[in-house]
C-alpha cells in the first residue's frame, strides 16, 4: 500500500488522521510517524511501497474534529451560513444520558442553527447504544426520531450525510389560510430532511417536532399537514410547557392554528382538576384549554375517547396554581374535540 493512500483507508467520520505509532529502527522505541514521515520511508524501497518486516505500523492515531456541544454529547463545526455539522457523538456522554432516559439528546440550541447536518455514522453510534430515540435540540425546535425512524433514515440516506432543517413563520399565507379556514391565530412550520441534496419526505417509525407556540387566543388547537396539491390532513398535536408538539406524517409543511369554538357547548361538568365533555361524532382525540378571564392561558389537557363511553374526561396538569384558579368563577373554559386523525 502506498503511504499517500493511508489517509483514505483509515478515514473516520468526525476525526482527522494525525499519524501512526510504530517502532523506531534506530532507538527501538515507539514513535509517532506522520503521513509525511511514512511517505519518505516508502521511497526507501524500489517499488515505493511499505513492506511487512521492513516497516511495522502498530497503531493509527486520530484527533476529533470540532468543538464539544454545551451538553458534551457531540463534537461540531459551524459553517459560514450558520449550518451546524455534528462531526461525531461522544458515546460515553450519551451512555450517561441513557442511564436516566431512553432518549439520547444532542443539544445545539445555543448555536442558533436552523440547519443541522450529521453523518449516518453518528446515528448508527446512537443505535449501537440501544437508545429508543434520538432528539436533536435546535434553535427554535426539537426533533425526535424513534429507533425505527432512525433506521429508516439511515437506510434511505445510503451513507450520505443527513441535513435537518426546521423553520417557523409567524403567519399563514393567503393560500394556506384558504385551505385551513378562519382561525384565531396560527403559524407555519417547515420540516425538511435531505441526503446528498435529495429531499426525503417519507419514513417509517415515529417522528415528533416540538416548537414554541404562545397560545394567546381562546379556541381549539389544531395542526394540519399541508400537501403540495392544496389539500390538508389533520395531525396529532399536544401542548406542553409552551410548545406545540406535532407527530409528523412526512417531512414537509405544517400549520399550527387555534380555531374558534363555542366554549361551553360540549362541557358536561367542570371539576377542580378535570373537565368532562360530551363525545362528538367523528372525533377520536379531545383537547381542552383553561384560560383566565383576561385571556391568560392556565392549563391544557388531552385524551382519546373510549369507544364505550358517551363522555370524555380530561385532567388538568396537577399544579397547585392551576387548582386554585380553576375554582374561580371568573374562568373562561374551552373544551372541544379535535378532528379525526
């Protein structure tokens, strides 16, 4: 093997090859040979190659590329256009995460990146740890792929780097509003995944994306997949800690909206920690939001409907503040079914 071919042969994603440690013919002790040193040694022989018995290389030496993320889960570099590339993951740090959680997380939110690139080797390293999911926390979003989705994306990428891009818009376009109908408030969410410049739309498994959403208007929280042909499909959405959490059907464009409704039309009873609503035709997933009279959002609850029940009971998050306020007579209550998924 020619010495100048060694760098290609010993390539590792996220690492740079610095040389090889092997015996020094003069001192009989190990020394570090750089690639340049090996090239010079190779000219000693007539055919320009290294031969067993004449030069013995023991150990390849690498250095990691990039800086560590704030959570120490990975090493990264940042391009001039703001794209963050995960060069490699630190499996020891991810193992520590997995001692208390089944999801491995890479946090690059502090780098203010909408685009994150990672090699399939990094995803495979996470899979090797038997993590049930991988979550990548970006500037304004967190996207989570379960094990099946990770395997699906790796297979589709076919060895190429994967790039995730998540962006949000404050308002729907006129065309999007026409598709959705009248809304109280809304935002647009674009989620894309590419490999070798080719967009990947479909996947197996489960992918969720969490984005900040300030719920200021009273009504029903809904999320819709907006297809290229001008149609829409409902998707599952939850509201957690000020974020809308969508379960994606494709890597594509979505609308998150609040639609008006009659607050009391479906309410059967209102308790200290729960609200019971009447089942509605063609609805399987119900959500309720709790507001103060001045419009401040207080709590959220969601549940699927049981087939053999005529009502659905939704429980508020059990915090002392919400319990006290839920007893106030000035509360405005909103409880309505989301469309069938």
